[in-house]
C-alpha cells in the first residue's frame, strides 16, 4: 500500500508539473491571456528617468467583448476608452477624441507581437515569490543574449497569472532599471465595478479625429532597412496627416521590445525636423537622419546603439519605372 501511494504521489506530481508552463513563451502567453480575459481594476504607477505618473485602470469582459477605461491621474487630463479593437483617446481641454487602435503591450499585457524566437534572444530565470499590491507573485527575469535589446523582470500573480509588476533593465549598465510599471492596488474578478467603465466626461459632441491609414510595402518602394537580430516587421502603414502629408511607419518587434521607424519626405511640412544623433525622453530613445530626400526617424525602448545600427545601414534605392 505504501508503495502504491508513493507511486500515485509521483504520478500526481508529474501531472502537476506538466500542467504548469514549462517555457518563457508559455508563461508570456499565459500573462497575455490573463490581461485580455480577466476582470480587474486598480491604480497603476509608472516611473522612468523623467518622473512618475499614476493611472487608474478598469478592464471588464462581457458578452460584447473587451472593455477598458484608463484614466491618467497626474498632470494633463487624459482618458482612454477602449471597446474591443477601437480606443478613444479623450482630450478634455480641446474637447477632442482621437480614434486609434489599441496597443497589444499596454500593461498588464506584455507582448508586442507573437514571436517564436523569444527564447533565442533572452535567457530565462525563475526568481523568488514576491508581494506586489498585497498579492503574491512569481518573479521572472529575462536576460538578453546580445546588445540589441534590454532585459526584463516581471512578477506574475500566483493565482490568476495577471502581470502585477514589470521592469525594463539595462543589463549592460549594472542592471539599471530603465522603467517600471506596477499595480499599487488591484482588484481581480467579481469585485470589479462595471460602472467604473463610464467616463466622467460628457463627450458626445466633441470633435472626433480618425487617422487615415493604409498598408504599404517599404521594400517595394526601394527601402532597404536592416532588422537587428530577432526583430521582425509587425506592421507597415502609411499615415495620411491632412491631405498634403504622408508618413510611412514600420514597426519591428522581437515579441517584447519594439522599434518604430517613420519615413517622411523633406518638404515644407517637415521643416521642424533636424538630424538627431541620439536623444532620450524617459526610457525611449530617438535617432534621426536624412537619407536623400527623406527623413528617417527611429524610436523605441531599446539601446541607442540598436537605432544607430538600423538608421546608419538603411538605404533608399529608387525603383526603376
């Protein structure tokens, strides 16, 4: 009987181990799923070298889909009201609404894109049990294997797998924290108040701005843009700003980090632009250079050297007509 129980215990342990995520990709997908499918609300604190700001987030799933309201609590008043794939950015002082597509990686989501190669470019370490916003969470560390990206530390709720805290880390600078976003308080499940999804602003008669965008193919136009190892194109679009101005945008991602590349002609509408060998706003780097009759601007939460590599090796070869 003791032998049988011992064997049964071994089987149960094996089944339990199989049910748990076994790879970083599994864990990241689980976190992404929790961010999309759970009801939760709370105060979020975001900090980077520029300072700290707080936001209140409410996220609810019902029969019509995904609903979210994000309210900026510090500085200029802003609200983001999301229903499924449409986000309304409310700007009260201008009585204006800007329609935009939601970002896949907005906290507590994590992934900027689906990627099968995350494990090729980050080493994965499981840490200790921590406490964030009064809840136990499992700590994980992702260490980049090259110089093109930062590392990440994140803490995942033990019960619901919701991301409670995320840090971007410069592993080449003594693990310096580039930015941090975390719940200061959080409610998960039935305690979330659905009424909190309603904006305090009466915005039915506000001006609505919907950016016009079309898919594009930069390579077919003659652009030769080198992708840093592990980064792949996620979107290529042309933004039509008024009728006179067009700006192409390429978004690259390795699944966690992302880079946006903007290309626009040198004309009267881009006179404000100038070459920028490298600047930083908060945790975001920016690099700009002129290539022929175009301005190329690369920006993202990646080391400046990554943007230098991309910008300095980009070429434009006009397509023969």
